[in-house]
């Protein structure tokens, strides 16, 4: 039986050192290889400061599992780019490159598909296919930087998938991307979004206290949240808010609550007042998200006038709130939207 090659892109520097020792090589080569990976090397032959013998060993025993760009959608409005990547097993994932005044941001996926089943999201329509490896998560950022020809200063793990449902690979990705020989992205420049897997929220607060956490709330009560977010049946809203308070206490950092406004579902003035009451006293910021149209869900985003009314209610009650800047409105920018179209086609 043929030996499986080691996925070298998912290894940490320490793991690379141990791996190279087994190959009879010096440990210092690990940082050279790690650096080449994050410079976007497509093959071991590209790693010019390695010996021919080491390149040969790596080619025989290890694999650089690079993503393949299937398509790119470019927004003419704001420079947003939506990437559809092919994985080696035939699955596909998405990433989004966004330009802001404070720097370039890449939104990456953590899974191929999603198990959470939120009714307004395209990511969950075909269920979960599999978790992404740490290397596949990193290579989304590497590939986007390489294609765009621009450095990325911020990363958000808010694409397809529930990051905390793939916690081990997420953790390795965060550590690798932060390495000085990696992309040297500061932990405070990374945001991870969760729909509310409470046990992992607590672990995350201890292990990655500097990484920003965004909790997908999307409803002010359990009755409504149960209808649009099945996870709420396992982790009710009061438990989620209690966990959010503990996360803030543990990290000393403000937490973000994401709230996608769905027309006629969760966008009434009454919903806004109830949300404000729920969040009173919590060191948080509410990010109102104009829902991108996804035909398959049958749901529509709240119109601008109603969005502003919702925002004003929260502000009157002392809640810090902004409306997320709409990017990529002229392309398939919603999570899972481009991937879903590719599956259907």
C-alpha cells in the first residue's frame, strides 16, 4: 500500500522540526520551509535555499496541498473579490477579499459546507461536507494575497462553516498565521465568528484571549432564534449571553454581536427594543448586517429605511451599534452563495 504523504502545509514550526529530524535533517530547516509556504511557494523546487537532497526527500514524503482557483468575481463598485477554490477531493470553498481604509481584509471559510442549518444562510443548504485542514485555511489567505498582489492585514473567519465546529484545525491555523515566519498577522487583527458553541467559547477565551470574537445572535429571544438558528435549541439565548459575559470577563475585551436583518422576520421596532434590553450592561458592539439576497432561502434583506430605524432604537437605549458596510453587492458575496451556484451548475 502506498504511503500517504504528510500534509506539510498544516504543520506548525515545531511539528516541522520534528518531521525533519525523522528525515535526518537539521531542525533549522523548518523555519525556512515554513517561510516558503507563507511566501506562496507552489512546489518544493521553488524553495531555492534547500539542498537538492532535501527537496527530493520532501517530494517523496510530503505534499504541498495548494488550493486551485476555480473562479473570481470582481466587484466594480468597491474592489471586493470573491474567490471560489477547489480542494483536492473535489469539494469547493469560498474566500472574500475586501478593501477598507484600515487595510485589506480576507474573509475565509473553515469548513466545506456547514452543519448548523441557519435558515437565512446559503452555506448550510447542502449540509457539511468536511472540515478544512489548517493548511487549507491558511492557503486561502496566501492565495488571495498572491492573486491580488496586495498584503492582507486583517483576517475574519466568517465564511462557510462554523469555526468552533472545527476547533482543532482553527487553533492550528491561528497559531501558524500569527508566526513571524508565517504571515505575522497580529492576534488582535483576527476575528472569529461563532453561532454560539458555548463550550468552545470558553476554551477560546483562555487559549486566544487577544483574538476578536463575534457571536451570531440574529434574534432577541429563543422563540424566534429557534426558528432561524437550530443551535439555539441546544444553547438557549440566556446561556449564550451568560457565556458572552464570561468571555468578556476572561479576556477583558469587547465582544461583537452580529445581527443579520431579515425582512419581516427579526427587524421590527419591538425586536430592536427587546434586543437592547437583552444586551444592557454587556460590553459589546452590535454589527447590523444587511442580508444579501440568496434566492434558495426565500428570505429578503431589510430595506435601508427599516435598517436605520432598527439602529436608532438600539442607539437610544445606549447600545453601541453600526451597520456593516455593504461590500460586493453586485457579486455573489453572501457566505456559501458562489459555492452553491457551482454545485448547482
